[in-house]
C-alpha cells in the first residue's frame, strides 16, 4: 500500500530561522567569534552558517587555521597545572554553574541548534537538557575518581594506584548533536582535570560558540576550554601531530575515525572513538505489536533519523511481518515534515545534502532490487535536503540499506523465521554500536542480551542513553566509552606507586 498525505506537503519557510535568531536575548551567541586563549577571535576570514531547511545564510563565523590552533594548544598546556590542582569539588562547582546557565538559556540554545542543524525544536530542547545532564554528572563523578590499595606482595611495602589527569585533551564533535556531544566529552575531561580544545563540525558552529560563552560566564579559566572552527583537516592535523595533546575524543564516521586513529598513533595518544552504527531492531512474535511499532518509530525517526543509534535493520518474525508493516506504515503516515522551527514538525531536513542524497540512493537501490516503498511520496517543493519518512518492506541482505548505515528517516523491514537465524543476521555487520530486541519471553531476552554483538542493547525499549551509562560500541563502531565513570577514565591515567622499606 502507498499512503499519500497532505501532512507531508509543507512549504519552505524562508527567513524563519533568521526571524527567530534576531529575537535572541543573547546577541553574543551570534557573534561568530572563536574562543582562543581566553580571547574572542573574529578573524579576517569568515565562513557562512546555513539553515539546512532553506539554504539561507543565517550567520557567519570566524575561520581559524593552524596558527590559531597552535595558540590554543600552548594556552591549554599553560592552564593544565592550575586546573589539575583545583580541588575536584571546585571544578565540579564550575561545571554545575555551566549546566545551570545552559538550562537558563535552553530556548536560545535550542533555536541555534534547530537553525543550523535542522532537528525539530522540541528535540533541540531535549538535547540541551541532555547535554547539561553530562556536566552535572561529571561534576559529581570527578569527586569519585577513586584509586585503590593493593595487598602487598613485597615485605615492608605499601602499594597504591592513583587516577591522574592525562593532560591536554582535544574533542572533534559531530553535527547531529552539536551541544550534547561537546558536553559529554568536555564534562568528562574537565572533571578529570584536563583542559580541552573543541573543534566542532563546520555545519554547526553557533551551538559550540554559544556553549563557550556560557563556559566563560560559568568561570572556566583562560585556556581551559577553547573552541575553534574552520577547515577540518587544517585544524585536526596539529591536534594529531602535537605531542602536547595527550588525549583525543572523536564522534563521527568510521572512515574518518580510522584516519584519526592512524594519525594519533605516531604520538601514541589516548584515543576514544564513537563511530558509525547499523543497529538491528529485532521483533519477535510473542511481543505486543503496538509496543513494538511505537518502539520502532522512536528508534528510527528521532533526530529525523540522523542518529548513530537509529534502527537501520528492522527484523520482524514472519508470522507478524505483514501486520507490523501495516501498523508501522500507518504511524509513519502521521509524521509531519517541515522546518524544525515550525511547532508541528516531526521530521526536519537532513543537515547535509550528501546525507539526503545517500538516503535517496538507498531507496532507489532497494526498489531496483525488489523492495516496496510503503510510505508517502516525495514532495519536491520541500527542497533538496528533505527526505520524507520512508518505509521499505521486503528488504533483502543484498540491498545497500541492509549493509550500510543510512543516517536518515528511511526504515528497512526484513522478515526472519528463527532466533538463531536472526542473531546471525544481526551480528553480520562490522558495526556494533547499539541494538534493540522486542520480546516478552524472558529466557529469550536473556539469551539475546548475551549474544547480540554491540556495546548497548535495549530490551523492549528504544530509550536507554543518559549520563550514567557507558556509551560506546564494539567492532568498528569505536573504542572507549563516554558518560558513566568509564567516560571519566578516558581522560585519566593510572599511576602505580610502591612505598618500600616501611619495616620498622
């Protein structure tokens, strides 16, 4: 069946983002200045910031280069001794102040996120609260960086292990969560006692610069938190080659992650990588169908599908396959597509045209190989960055969408027969970030929690992230963890100390 709905026919809202931005209370959020060594740098060259829904230029920002990064690295190194010597409680108080300022300016930050990233405003507000939560979490976790005492194997000796900050850190952050991915990394680094330099995605610099304004207001000292935007290669190269950078944290594609890991190897940096996903979503015939469909809607269409946790391969047991597809299609038909600043929008534009094009290529490839489109048709008036929420049924493993991360609002549904079969198919990808299982059989749920190869697994839920959990993946989905006490450890080193000759 093909649903056609007038709900999807939303005209461009040219100038909408500009009108919202003109009413911001904090005009400094739009200055486009980078924060380098405690100074707001406007620079001579500027890069445009584009509203992905309309193609309108909504601001411009300072373009930083290698010379600016050198200044930032030197400033971070100078600030390190002072910052690491602050009591953890004092560092935590500054982080809490920063989080409070984020909540105070939640609406303005959300408007920035939607204007440059495209996600619906309601989701942008959620991201601000989510991002502030990481600062609150790590403010407390920094006070719990416990060491240990080891029962001695040497007579007259006392053995200690301490946790100490690794040194200057760098973060390269993505455009899909331009606020939360900064606070998740910076909160951990700063709580551990490490200054951090942030290079945000060029598509979403305003959010990062606004965060820097609030960080300065919260009392983060000069050189401890810096934000530079510009050409990704020009800014990333010194972060990789400079030995003063001791830790690197990156969220983005697996391909870029491999290159960064290779570049960081020469100076043997501590590296954490949160890379691509290709999440399987398993639905067994013993589960309540309505519950499973609701879960699939959330897991697939949050952030307009531009989420590394998004359900990419939805496997449904054959006996309920037809009913699932029908209910899923009906749910998708109710989604509204439009500018993220419009109150009724559920699905915004893709942030980048290349993402929209990849979605369309996956749909075309699947249809050519026998899949059926069970969803509304494309409305050309919406513009090139818009991809309507699309359901593909009768998907097979030889289709691109079954083998590659789509990163957009295109849902692929595949039938399966047995538990053993679907486990093998779910684990066939080299990605292993997240997975979902819907079943009311407790034994099956326990078995699959052991056998699905991923770093995070939701059983009968599509919502499982947050500051207390160790976010990260297996296989080529990354290295290390973010959030939780494990996220703090990414910016700390173990030091073993042996006190000898203690015998009287």
